């Protein structure tokens, strides 16, 4: 019984990594769609979110199935429940990539991001890629040291988020209200995306050490 | 054993209702703080969020404890896992009230909401109250008909959210960038708050009927 349980956990873990790769790719493509006003890529992210949702449902069903058959207790039980939470974080990250893609689609053929903010949003996209890649590695390796590094990336994201607002506020803004709204929302989407990646890493730490980290 | 399990579920359900009342009150106070630039009330919501978080942890621990001791299967297992998800939604609703309160605090002694949007934000606050009250009743009563009503309230919230953007965009805006950013973010906070309330109701429907509703 014990080995079957371990195998199933391992298989579910593989699916979590696959899901992490999907939401990483979604945000990478959404960022390009946003910065380059690439409608096809935006549509591609929007329609692709269904795959993420389906994978979430599948992982959940498998987790339920394992719990119902094996009635895990203590650590194993927490592991299953934590898995369900990680899946919820990842699904939300997919939604946030979808929201970025929708901003790109809404402004097409225009560009949602004015030139003076292109660099900041490009960097936010890069930090998002770095943080989601690390979240995937943490799921795969259960490396608690790596998990802590995500906090630094999240700080970098928060710094970029503040930069965004400074640029909006510091000088007269020639780009109109729609651009302000788009930038404000996109800033929030990237920031939340990073928050959920940190949350994934914290949940893995919790699995390994039993400690809840918040900061 | 069976009766003890039912009692524990009932007790956890009572705590969910208590938590719903807390996040309802938090958003009611945050809305007043936002509209009236009431710093003390804003601070009160911000410091009060800790109580919501503690209650979340307490409910989670109790749910784990029940699962570990009773090893529920099938419906009971789903009920416990669904409870954990409802708790996560409610905690997030508390966070969103906190975010609204932080906008009020950031602009104090100014007002974050210009006169022409006061009515719309007041209404968003009212819809938030209506929807969270119904979510609480749904948890208490498991009334699937009532649960469906939340979808209509959520549509009303989405409509108000669109109105907000129309007002921002349609005429020249004399209130500056900060007000635009504040309104954009607050609009999103209310909209997400309603989404989570709908999610709570959907999860209760799922418990009662076994059906996942999305729309």
C-alpha cells in the first residue's frame, strides 16, 4: 500500500510540475502579446487557459481518489491537502496570465503599454518567469533554500510595481485614461502572479519542515 | 463516531459563518472609510484582518484534526476539503476589504473617491454586503436556490465595475492620476470580493448536489 501511495504522490507531483510549466509559458506569451500588441498570441493564451483548468480538475480528482482509497493521516494527509492548495495557486496564476492577454486583446491594434513603461513591464515579465521557474524547481526538488529565494524575487516584483506607479504619477501623462487603467491592472496581475508563486514555494516548505512561513 | 463527526462539522460550519460575518463587517467598514475618508475606521479594518487570519488557521487546524482522527471518505472527505476551500475564499475576502481600507488610509486626509464616482462605489459596497450576507445564509442553510441568486448579484457588481471605467473614460477627468489608480484598484477589489462570495456559494452547491457550477 505504502509504495502505491508514494507512486501516486510522485505522479501527482509530476502533473504539478507540468501545470507550473503551462502557467509559466502562458505568462511569457501574455507578456509578449502585451508588449508587441500580438493579437494571435493573446488569443492563444486566452484559449489555452482551458488546458490549465482541465489539468487542475484532473489533479484534484486524482488527489481525492488517493485520499478516499488510502485514507492518509498526519503528514500524508497534509501533503494531499497542500497539493490541492498548490493546484489552486497555479490555476490562479493561469488566470492572471489570461487577464494580461485580455488587456493586450482589448487594445489591439494599439499597444496597451506606452514606450516609457515598456522596460518596466518587460522586467516584470522577466521576474515572473524567474519566480515561476523557481516555483517549479521547488516543487520538483523540495529545496527549502531555493524556496527562500522566491521571496527576493517577489521583493523585486514589488519594487517594479512601485516603479510603475511612480512613472504614472511623477510627470504629466500624455497617454490617456485607458492606458492608466491598463497599466494599473497589469501591474496588479504581475504582482499577484508573483505572490501566488511565493505561496506555492511556502506550501512546499511547509510540507518539508512543517513550518508556516509568512513575511 | 458518526455523531461526533456530525457535531464537529456543525461546529466548523458555525465558525465559517462567524468568519463570513467578520469579512462582511470588514468590507462594510472599509467602504465607509473609503467614502468618508475615515482614518480611524480604515486603521480598524487593517488591524482587524489579523482576527480573520487567526480564525482561518483555527478552522483549518480543526478540519485537519477531524480528517486525521476520522479518516472520512467519499462525501465526508469532499466536505472537509470543500470547507478548507471556503475558508481560503473568506480569508481572501478579508484581504480585499483590507486593501480597500489601505487605499482610504493612503489618501487621508484627502478622499480617494471623487464626487462623481461616490454613488457607484457606494453601490458596489452595498452589492458586496448583499452578496456576502447571502453567502453566509447559504453556508448556514445549504439553500441551493439562494446560492443561485448570488450569480445575479455578481452580475450587478460586474455592471457597476464597467460603469466605473465608463465614468473614468467618457469625460475629461480633473482628478489626476492617483485618483484614477485608486478607483481602478478599488473597482477590482470589490469585483474580486464578489467573485469569492460566488465561489463560496458554488462550493456549497457542490457539497449539496455534487455538481460543479461555473458560468
